[in-house]
């Protein structure tokens, strides 16, 4: 992951006057060094990276075609392909993998405009 804008760094010239970090990547290198020293940042980045790689989008088309503005509840669950029960996810070693579903509880249907 790139942190090119994470830190605005300054270096000094031989006359000891501050100057902006060079655009050649010096700014990025300084940011990486500071982040590597923080023990929390790598773990946070690992979590974010995992979350980004493991997302799925779901589309929904209601069976109720009424445009009445009513609230409609939704329930999202993962079911085994054969419909026999909840989906069980296993890793490469055969261990159960926990997963979490983030979904809205429902939605309000559109009103018919006359």
C-alpha cells in the first residue's frame, strides 16, 4: 500500500535551511520509516487490506412490486449450496473460518408518483 501523502517531510540543505522533501520519493520513504516504527499501524493496514480483498456486493429485487412507501425488512444469510443449512467456510488447512455479514436491516419502498 502506498503512503505517498502520509507525511509532509522536510530535509535540510548544507546551509541548514529547511526545504520541502524531494518529489523523487523521499517523502514516501520518510513516511514508510515512521510507519514501520509504529507497532499498531502494520496491524491496522493488514486488517484493512484483508477487508478490501474480501468484499462481495449483493443485488436485491423485491417480489413485492407495490410502490407504497412501506418499510421492508431484509435478512441476509449464507446458506450451503445444497440448502441443507448455514454455509460453513473452511481455510486451506480445513479449519472453520468465521465470517461476518454487514447488511442493512431493511429499506423503504419508493412512493408512486402521480
